[in-house]
C-alpha cells in the first residue's frame, strides 16, 4: 500500500472528520456572510431615492448594471442595480457627493476565489492535517486490517528477569525459549522441536504480562506485543485480517517472539458461544489464529507467547499439541516468593532499618505480586502523609491491613449499644479462633469500621502456605464463623444482622464439604458439583445441579447438620469462657483495637504470630 495515501481513521475518526468538514462549510458561509458586505438587488427607483437621501457612498457603473455601497443605519450594504439609460445620472451622483467609478473589474476572479478556491482550500487543509495525523495509524480506513501490535527491536523494555521475583519455575521455562531463539542449532542437533505456542496461565496480578515484558528485555530477538482485544472490531473480517498481518510480520522478522495478552478475548470456546449467542467476528478471528498457528514452523524461530487468567474458557482446539502445547503456571507466590517480591519493590523506596521482608511475607499469605506492589506503594504514601523520612514497619503493616480489610472509617459514628454488640461479636470470633484445634492465630481485633460494610473485624494471619485441608480444619473454620453470632446469643439473648456475611460463608463451606469434597458420612464420597474445572476458582463456591429432589434434600439435611454441630462447638467454647469473653469485650470497647498477643495473654495461651511454625 502507498504510504503517501492519507488515512482517515477508524469509524470514530471518520465521524470526527465529518464534523470538521461541516464546521469548515459553516465557517466559509459565515465568512461570506459577515466578512464580505451583505449584498442586495435594488430597483432603479429605489436607487435614486437612496442617492437623493445622501445614503449612497460609492458606485461602479458598468455596461449592464450598477454596483455600489450605501448606508443603512450605520451599516454598509452592497447593492446592484440594472442600468437604465439616464443622461443625468452622473450629475445627480456627483451632486450628492457619491464616489463614481467607471471601471468595473470582472467578477469571475472574485467568484472563483471566494466561491470555490477558498472554501475548498479550507476543506482540503483540514483533510490534509487529519491525514498527516493518522497516516501511520493502524486504525485508518485504509489500515483496518493492519495489526495494532507493537514491535520492540533495538529498543527493548527495561524490564528483565531481575525485576521478576517469586516465579522461579516460570522463569526457567521462559529462559529455555530464549535460549532456543539465541542458539537453535543446539536443540536441533538433538532432534528437539520447540513448542509453537506457550500459554502463561495464572490468577490476575501474578505477573504474566511482567514476565512477558522481561522476555522482551532479555531476548536478543524482536518482540511483537498485542492485546487480544485489539483484534476485534465491529466489522466482520477485520480481526482475521489483523491475525494474518501479525503472522506475516512475524515470519519476516524471524527469529522473534509474539506476545498476545488476554488471549481469552478471542480464544473463547466456540461451544460457549453457541449457547450464549455467537460472535461471527471473534469466531473468524479465532479460526484464522488456529489456521496461522498450523501454517508456520517453529523451527523458523517464531514463538507465540500468550497470557490468560481464564484457561477454563479457552477453545480446546487452541490448546491441542501443535498450537499452545505448553502451559506455564504463574501462580500466587509462596513465602520465599513473597519475600523476594518485597525485596524488589522495597528497593524503590526509602525504608527504615527495622523493615523485615520475611515478616512482611509471613503476613501476606494469599497476596499476588501486584497486591504486594500496591502494599509497598501505599506504605510510602502513608509515610509521606506523616512527613516521615523513611517508610517504617508500621506503615507497611497498616498498608497490608488496608489491602486485606479496607480503609479505616473513624468518622463513622456508632452508638453505644451497637458498639457493644460489635465488640462482643468480634470477641466471640477471636476466642473461638484461639480455642479450636485447627485455626490460624488471631493477629488483631478491632471495632473500628473498615471498608464498605465491615463494622469491626478479627484478623487472622496464616503462618505458612497451605495447599491441603482436612475435614476437622474445615469444621473448625465454620465454628469460628459462628463465634460472633453465638456471643450475641449468650450475652444479649438476642441476635443482630451483623452475622449475615459469617453465615453465608459458613453455609458455602458446609455445602462444599458435602457436595464437592465428599467428606460427609451421610452423602458419602460423591461429588455433585462438577463445575470446578479451573484452578483459579474459589474452592468454597459450590453450584450443584441435575440431581434428584431426594438427593438435594439429603444434601440440605447434611449441610444443616454440619452447621448445627459447628454452632454447638462455638457455643460450648464461649459459655465455658464467658468471664473472659466479657473481660476482653469491655477492654475492646475501651481501646477499640487489641493485638493477638493481648488476647492470648488474657486467655492464657502462648503462641506467636510472627515466627513460622
């Protein structure tokens, strides 16, 4: 395509261009209406009246007509009059002081300039400026099918593997690909074939895109980057055309790496589309991607790298061997990974000597790399508000609490009665958490409102990463959730709405125990919820269907039995420790916040929330 051709832009830009054109026409009209004098045609008698009234200032007498200017209420108006044979006209004009000109310039030049050249020149100028602005844009009307990808050749992103912490296995897998691109003969001599496509899979915020950017920083080959959403347009066929353009560019630049971010945008299963309503544009784009991946040889040095946090909805054809035949899990970091991530981000801020990345890692079980980056940034902002010279441990711990629970809302006024209910409710959670056999230690109890709805909270921090859970541990967690409701029942002989979220979570866990985990004696080792097909889903969100009413009734009875058992367990603990419940609750009302160590001191329990057990 000729690069000198103007580009008009996407539909949005075309609409903008049309508005500019209309504005230009209006400007030309206003120019002719106001910059040039208003003009009118007069009868000869009216012309004589104006001359006699001394209103005519200047006339140009031609062969067939007379043109001139007259005053009307201090406004100059151009006029024209068909000429009539009148021998006394010149004398009359001179008598009234009218400037008479017998030479009339031809009107064709003025008409050409002001009627044609000027308005079309303005339109052409606007068109030319727009075309220059969008000449290189892939969104132009002449470049709809051109890919919107970004190519890094000599200027690669600054991110390297040193900036990616906590993903040791993923970096090793990616490093193997980079080595293949740098020295393909070493692998070919052994008869090895590099995978055509590598899919980075993991929850949001775990560093999939960061890892891809690190590949661009480490590789000595061109890196082509594009988002899945940039393939899809309102016009059918545009996405497929962009896929073809992407692969044509990659083949020309081989060896190279092509990175497609959020590939689930175009790679969604066609079976899902047939149920929810098809999308012809997305399906054509997917079909073209499948065809292109079949049509090139990875030995040529083109590696397709993609990222998604929804592998469960990808089309099976996309995941078969020969396409994305290698999947790399980029999961949430473990303890060592979180410590490494903290060290990376803490280098960017001024920290106090007391800051311990290991302790911070112990307090952030379950947080992703993006969460940790946000914690460090929030801690720096907190230190700045206090005008502190360094970011201290207390700032980081407060930032962690903000990340996990929400912002403090000290301005919310709570009356004395509600404050007492909240204090006993949270104390009930805390005491049961410390008294049951399997539970994380309590880190803090607070009756200061946080976030959108939390009037108080009990913070528990796991001391280590866990990947399995026994039935007794689940039962103890449900008992802890009942601690708040049971405390209200014991102290006030009444209940409030404060336990709504606790009851919802306890019910979900009980349903999961019965219907998905096969841990109930009555129902047996049977799983009725088969919707869990992704590693990223919450394990406590069961949704069973297609079973008989009789079985549903059995499941519901089993769930009720589990909840009643947990309620009884929590009730027994709190009734046996009622004096401590009242003592801790009153202290909590006074101080509003208690540490886990303060709680355990009153309970006579000794265990640490800092050191890993």
